[in-house]
C-alpha cells in the first residue's frame, strides 16, 4: 500500500507557522494521517535540527516536535525521524540506506517509532530504501521536496511532496 497525501493536505502542510514561543516553532502544523506497516502516524508537528551538514527531521503526532526532540513524552507517541546528510547538489537527492550512526553525503537514514515513555517501543520500522529530495534553507529549516521511503518488514511506502519543516533549536 502506498500512503499518499492529497493536494489540499500538502498545501496545508506548507502553511506551518511560528507563534514565537520557545518550544513551538510550528504551531498550527496541519495534521496528515498515514499508516505504514500497521503503525499509524497522525503528524501534527515537525522540526528540523541542523548539526553541520546533517539535518534531523521529525514528523510527530506530538503537539510540538521541537520540544519532543531529545525528550520523551509520558504518553504514547509516534514519530518519523529522518537523518539527512547534504551532498554536493542543491537540492540534495538522498538515497535511503539501512540504519547507521551518521549517514554519508547524499544518504538518508530513518525510522518510524511508536512508544510510551519508559517502555520499549511497541513498533520500530527502519527505513530501508527509497529517495528523498530536500533543500536546506538559510534559516536552518528544511524543505522536503519529495519523499518515497520504504520500510523494513512491509511493502507500505511513504510518498509525499513539498513539506516545509521549520528549524528547531532544542533548549
């Protein structure tokens, strides 16, 4: 099964905004709903964290993905994490590779996790193939221009277009 977003949902995803709060760079991020390998992600927020030429992108069911970065809520949460390493082209076209510490230039690693704080994850699907095209912006945000990602243990794919992911400076 291929999970796809409607044009209206994709347009709405581009409308993420900043309310100026310390942990809320994307208040009002419109939700999208996908199921991959039986794991449902109703993404309500997103965040991009820059570390040199490596960007970590979170799409989360939590109300504030920036605040979630490095912290675990007390309730059950689901998050898609992608780690993108810039290449020599702009936009970067990255190839999804199996999990590794830090991806090399032009590579992407990722996982879809569902867990409850202090308990082992109830689901953990590693991204294992596909491509992601993205552009890192001067404000440290990331524009995911296209994404086609397959996950280990399922034929489901995450296929989306044009998602603006605001920058996050974890506190």
